[in-house]
C-alpha cells in the first residue's frame, strides 16, 4: 500500500523528468530551428552586402563610361573641338571635377600630343601634358583650371604606345582597358577609352577616363562590413584588383613591378579566402572554417566589366559577426524557457513563432530584392520592436529606401540626360523631382535676364508665375544661391502665400534648390512642395544631386536649341542667296548646295550630297583645278567669265570664286565654290561694250533706270578731227579711206576706253567723246586731257606704221571744254541716241577748229583748266581770249604742252617769249610785243601762233584799235 508521500515522489519522479525532458527536447528543437533561421538570415545578409557593393561598383564604373561617351558626343556635334588642345585641357578638367568617382580624364592624339587631368591622393589636382621636347610633364592646376607650377618635368612619353590609347586605337570602339600600371607611378588603373574621329571620319585620337584601383580599394574600405568582414575583387588569374584591407595591389619584383596574388598576401582572412578560392570554385555562397575566426561566409558575385573582362567580387564575413546578437538572444530565450519549466509547449511555440516569422518575412523581401524588386514593405510592427528583430527590420527598411532612391535617381537622370527638347525636358525634370522626393507638387523657376524676372515654364497645378529675382522664397534662394528648407510655411517670414491665395492650394512645407552651372552662374530655382514625410539631410542630398543633373541637361538642351536655330537661320540665308553656293569636304565630296547652285548646275538629283564633285563638273577641269589651287595655297581663287558645261550639254557663263573653309582653330575643313550666272549679263555687256567703255557699262548695269534719263550735269567734251581729210580721201579712194578710218578709229577707241571716256558719235572723220556721263567724277577733266595726249601718242605709232607702208601720215587737232550740259537719251521713240547738248559742247567743237588757226595740237578752255585736280601751269601756254560768234563773254584758251617730248630749253624760252609778247600785245605796246614774238619765232620757227600775232600787230599799227579795246579776238565763223 502506497502512502501519499511516496505517490507524490513517484509522480514527481515520473512526470517531472518527463516534463523536463519534453521541455528540454522542445527547447533543443526550437534552438535548432532558431539557429537555422539565423544562419539563413546571415547568408542572406552576406549576399545582400555583395549585391549592394556590386551595385555601387557598377555605378562607379558607369561614370567613366558616361564621361567618355559625353565627351565624344560633344566632339561629334561640334561643342568640343578636338584640335584645340587648350580647350580640351579645360574640358577634361571639368569632367574630373564633375564626377567624384572619376580619378582622371585624358585625351591623346595621333600626333603624340596628350592632355590629362587627375585627382591626387591629397585632394589636389594636376595637369599632365606632353611638352615641346616630348616629355610627360606634370603641372599643378590653379583654381581657374589653368597651368600652375611645374611639379615634374617628366621623361620621354609616347601616348600612342600607352595601353589605354592602344585599346581604343586597335578596337576602334568604346572599350575597357586591361588593368595596367600608371606611367611613372606604381599604381594600377583601368579605364574606359574611345576612339575620336574628325568630321571626315578620320581617326585622330582617343578619349580616356577611369580611376586607380587604389581608389576602388578606398571605396571598399569605407564600407560597413561587420566587425571583421572584408571585401575584395580579383580577376580570373587570381590577381588582386581591390581590397577593403590595406593590402598591396602591386609587388616589386627586382626592378619590375607586378600585380599581387591573393594567396601571397599577409592579411589572414584575405590569404585564407584566396587559398580557398584558388581551386576555381565559383559557388555564390561558401561556408568555410577558419582556424581562428571559425565559420566564415564567403559571398561571390561576378562583375561583368564588358564582354571580355570579368572580375569576381568576394565578401568574407565571419559568421559570428552576423549571428552573435542572435545567438545571445537564443541563449537567453533558452534559459528563460528552462527557468519557466512549468510553461506549456504552446507558450514555447508562440515564443519561437514570434521570432521566426519576422525573419522569414524579411528573408522573402531580401529574395525579391535579389530579383530587382525594391517595392517590398517592412511591416510597421516589425520596425516598432525594440529588440534585434526591430534593429534588423529598420536596417533592412533603410537599405531598401536607399536602394529605391539610388535606382530611381539613376533611372531619372538617364532619362533626363537623353532629352534635348526643352519643352519636354522641363516638365520631365519637375515630375522627376516630385516623384523622387515623394511630394505633392514641383515647379521650376528660370531667370530671364532681359526682363529681370524669375518665371515658371513649369509649375504643376497652376499657371505660369513671374516674380522679381529677390521676391519670396524662390527669389531669395536665387539671390543667395543657397538651399532654403521651410518645414512650416505658416511661421516663415519669406513665405507670402500669394500664390496659394490665387490657386487655392495650401503649401505646408517647401524646399528651394538653386540651379547653378559649372561656371558658377545661377540660371534659376527648382522647388518642391508638401513632402509626405520629413525632408531631412538625405533628401536634401538627393535634391541637390537631381538639381545638378537638371542644370547639365538644361544647358545641353539650350545649347542644342541654339545650334539648331543657328543652323536653320544659316540654311535659310543660303537658300535665299541669288548666287550658287556649293560646299565640299577636303576629299572634294559635296557637303551642301543651295537652290541657286542646283539651278545653275542644271537641277541635280537630291542624292548628289556625299558624292564627288567630279560627278557634276566632270567636263569642267577648270573647276577642279581651282579647288586644287586653293587646297595647295590656302588663298582664294577667282575665275571670271568661264563657260560651265552642264551634264545635258548646255553651256552656262559664270563667274566663280573658290575659298577655303576653316574652323575656329584656323584648320581647313573644306572648300566653298561660289557661282554667279552671268549668261544674260554677258550678252548685255557685249552689246553695250561696243558703244561704251567697260567701266561705264558696269556702272550702267548697276544703276537704276532713272540714271539714264535726261539730266543736267557738268561734263568735259572732247572733239578731234583729221586735218586735210578731204584731200587725203580724194587721193586714196573710197576703199582705202574706209580702211584708214577703221584703223584710225580702232587706235583712238582703245585710248578712249582706257581713260573711261564715252564715245558719243563719229562725225565723218571727227570723234566726239564725253567724260562725266552718265556718272560724273572728280577726275573727268584729267581723264579728258590724258586722253588727248594719249591720242597724239597713238597717232605717232599709227603714222610710223603708215610710213613703213609708204602711206601718207595723218595729223589731228583736239579741242576740250568743260561745262553744264543736258545728258540723256535724245531722239524719237523709234530711234534714240545717248548724247549731250549745250553751248559747252559747241565751244569744244570750235576749239578743235581753232587748233589749225594757231598751229597747235590741243586747245582747252579756261573752264577745263580750272577743273584739273592737280594742274601743272608750266605745262600750258595761254593762246588767246576768244569770243565765239553769238556770245558776249570771252573765254581764255590754252595750248597743252605736256605731249611734246623733251620740251628743250629753246622750246621753253620760246614759250616764255610768247607769254611776254602776249602781255605787251594786250596793253598795245606794239614794239615790245613785236620784238618778243620775233624772238619766239627765232627760237621755234614753226610757232604759227607767234606769226598770227605779228600779223595782228602789223594791222593794228595801221588801223589802231579803239581806246576801250580789251585784247579779245572774236571768231566770226563757226
């Protein structure tokens, strides 16, 4: 029989161990499940670290590629000039300053020249370029991107032999280089490099951008990889590319430098993992056992640099770093469970479930993130927890937010950078700002310098707004060039609420970010309103980044718009030119031709662009010769009145001018052929040239019709006549008379045309010419006198030929007078003659007639003498004062002496005696006058004018003139 105490002991003895066993077994099972979940989470976190690092590295690698693509694109559209090394030097510097991850940008050319800009380890910047002696010299960069002090004179350097140059030159495409050693430094580099071509498609150089692998190591070392975690990158040969620990990337091997292998490094974790991976295993996640650190999780990811270059990113984290806090929590839970031995299995299951369920849910989110889905949401209840689950949940949520923002920023900036239409770009930027920062509205204010206002091409939810540059929040941000963050508009003095009153929208908070260019100019402000959560430091950084990208895109779009507008304007001008314009490149392939050129060349097919110009002008070698002359000399070449044979067999008369086209750097880019169709003009000129000098024809063709009407103007009239022509004509007969006149008139017309005279008419053997019609000039009288002298010289040559043929010589008299006449077309509607009429014309005819009376060749009036621009009075002899029939006023007349060759001393003395005798004659001192005239005859026996005055003196001795006699001789005949 059992008593109570023994039953109790039995129950305790039986059920207590059973309960303890159940609890222990349950706890052990729970602990094992817990360990498994923690291990899975650790693996997932290790992979997440790898994913995040991979994403960041690929973003870093994308920026050098973007720099190279943008630089080559700027060259292709003409923004950058690859021949201007000074410009390219500043441009590569601006690229490095713009992108933090780009360590250097270089531009090298086939001629050996190179310019580069790099960020040094101490934060300064330097230029590298090849000097005149071929050395690779390094200079400090000044704050305004000019060459500073010479830091290193360098040594001989051949850019075309550098790995980055050869990579692009050999492949002729955008490519990544192999890892190579930086010239003059023991640093490893990898670059994106691209060939550069000129407008003709000729390879001229290479654009290169990249960074040192030491910078990539610095990036890895700055990551938070748990307490003892490490990250490193290696290539398929096991050579180290970058490491988060201070591990050398290169090893000095004697005098040479080689890359370091992972297996030979001193870092225990790095060398351990390197030896483990030396076998070539490529599992994404490895669990290794380190002799000191215990289990180590190694996550591997393949980094595809391009189709032929792949690296491996490995993240090694001791499992204890990831699981320590979870293991401590597990032990505490187990102790609490053991202490609460009376707790039910149900309670244990509830507790286990409380911890495993959040980990499972977060594990699913991480799995979706691996597939590129960043939309997963962490339950608010998880993040509100104050334990490790809450810490993991908050950390995962923050990482998701950052990844979402980075991904969204990358996508938005890529879309913005590709848009060149401002009307599309500005709404796109505003929408991107609203979407990225999770706000209700956004707007963009641009500064209009002409009107001195800020205006909104884009203002979501309202109409366009215009404000003063210093008005309100946007104006203050524009003026100060600083970001303004207003979390509560109701208490801020800058916020007026005027726009809210007009639109009915309520602004709770807002942020303004100034849009500042690389040159430091503020072009406007971007603004976002009513963010759905707080606007902190991270959001400000995102906004600043988006604004900087927006400025670049806006400037590029504005530049594109300006270039397009200028191109359209130039094309419009070219299309409306009356002259034909054909432009060709340096290979003589047609680049462009305007409608006028197409018409002159016979309406060519539109597909002629890009084809050789010889296809169009193959039968006109003079065109090609002209192009070659310009290409060889660099000077323009003009061809006047050339026949252009068209492809249909027609000939077109043209004037052409060939010039070289040069860029801003002075280098030739092609040639331009300017054609003027002169077929009609040539016919008109040919007809008119029979009657008028060439220069006058040119002026008449350029003048309007009114210039040919009747006008009153001053001209100089010239009459010349062959003396004793009637006797000569009777002696030689009609046929010989015509031949004589043709030969004589040919000589005289050449002289007349040479001195810009106009033949008015032939009057038998006489010539009437005018100077100063239809267009008067200051030198008309000079030209008329020069013509008279030249006619006498031409007559001497003609007489020499006539004497050689045994023919009679000719002599002529020439009369010149200047005065106001009527000039114009005179006649009937059926027959008109362009001539001059008036008393000055009649006087010129009379003066020609008196040349025979005085025995001189040329007689000109006082009026003509007064119109000479620089008369030499010693070259003229006053003959008389004449009063012509029907006129009361007397006109002094003169003989021109300049045509008399030599003017010997006896001749000059004769002229002086004649002048003294004329003076005595007019004062009726007959004896003195007679004596001086006789002396003139003794010195020059052929002086007919002196004989004439001796006859007059003899007459006046017997029949003295009246007391009021004025010495004037009156002509009684015409």
